[in-house]
């Protein structure tokens, strides 16, 4: 699985959009970009995933660059409950394949 | 519908002892994966069970072993505990065909003294 690079930490004001970047320059053509988050003392939670096109669900939006070497997770209106470590994972897809986590980005939403 | 459940929540063991952690997958899931998460690190994949057999394994020694039962629940066993085995142990289940995500339990916090 390709390696990902994320900033170790970011701050965001409550109610504003949080934009979390991820670099995955060695991604291969059949690898998906997945995002999970881990709120303190809980297990990781799936957020969203995509292959080429931008994706949106009730939690977030995922923007993948045309060359697929980077992506951005967008939380449109961050709340205090969104404070968590966010992991960007490049993955062959399929829920039964192992996930390789990096150290993620600690997003701190400030009141 | 209960999600992934794990027991116990916390556990304290002494070096050299053995420990067994338990996981019940989300209803309808047939695949269980185990991860180890040291403090300040992301989860590391230990192994995965499907149809009662180990299907994938990460870079962990043979002291780490597992089992999956016919009802898809699973156990993680660690023998000859080391101080470095202190971590949060996470179980994840999957298997809903067509759904991409793994569902994680709350974890078991193991402390080795």
C-alpha cells in the first residue's frame, strides 16, 4: 500500500470549514483513498473514500486531484465533536483488506 | 443492532503472563481484524480472521495468536507478555458485501507491568 503524508496537527474555528490535506504521490491506479477518524479513547470511524472523482456524504467531502497524488478532506461546518485524529489511508479497496495507518492529523476545533 | 463489542475494557498484566482479548463483530459481518495501537501512534495491523482461519498477518511475532469461532466472534491471545505489548487493542469487523468500511470496536487497553 502507498505511503501517505499528513500534517501532524491543525486548528479550526467552530462553524468554519476544516480542510485536511493528504499527500499520496506513489498511489497506484487501483488504490482508493480512505479517510477514518479517531476520537479520543474510541475506535477509528470510517468517514469517506474515493478513487478518482470527488465524493460527498453526510459527514464530509473528499477532493482528489486529477493526478491523484493528493487529496483533501473537507468538514464543511466543524463542531467541537469533530476534534479527533484524522487518518488518510491508501488502500486497494474492499472492507476485508488490512488498513495501514500513519500517524494522522490531530484536528483541534476551537470554540 | 449492537456494533463491534470488545472485552474486557481494561486489563493489567505482569510481564511473562498470557492474556486473551475478545471481540464480537457487528451483526452480519464475517471477517475480524485485530490492530495494536501504541500511545501516540496509529493502529498497526496484527492479523485477520475469516471462516475461522487466519487470512492475513502483519509483522507481529508468533506470541500473538488468534482464533475465530463459528459465530464469527474472535479472540486475540498474547503469550509471554512484554512491557512493549502495552497498548490499545482494537478489533474491526467487515463483510457486508458492497460496503467498503471496517467497523471498529472501542478497544481493550492492556497495561503490562
